[in-house]
C-alpha cells in the first residue's frame, strides 16, 4: 500500500527545486565553521559565484577579510540567539 507521504529524499528534492527557483538569494551555512552548504541560483546571480564554487567554502574564501569577519559575527549572533537576525542591507565587496 502506497501512502501519500513523501519520502525524505523526495522532500529534500522538492525543497531544493523550490529554493532554486525562488527569485530571492538564499544560502545556508554550517554553524561550526560557516561553510556554505546551500547556494541558490539567485545567490549565484547576485554574487557572481556558482554554487559549485561556493559550497564548502566560507565567507573568508569569497569576500575581503573585514567583510567576512562582519558576516561571521552576524552568523554567530544568529546561532547564539537561535532566531532570525534581520540585516536590512549588507555591502557586497
């Protein structure tokens, strides 16, 4: 008997397709080291770096040191608070 529930793999594929097709730049980082684990097409277009090139790298591999330090500080604040931190605008290099 087949259920109407998607498998974990189907759910992950659905979410990837959904996020990849949003017009908003989206990325996800690992908490422990800030490495990128997800980078959508809109983020590629905004930053000019492909997901394949960004994945498993950190801000320190992509932007100038001072900017990477700012981003990491904001990341750590999010992890500490356990909630969303709204940053209206972030400079890109």
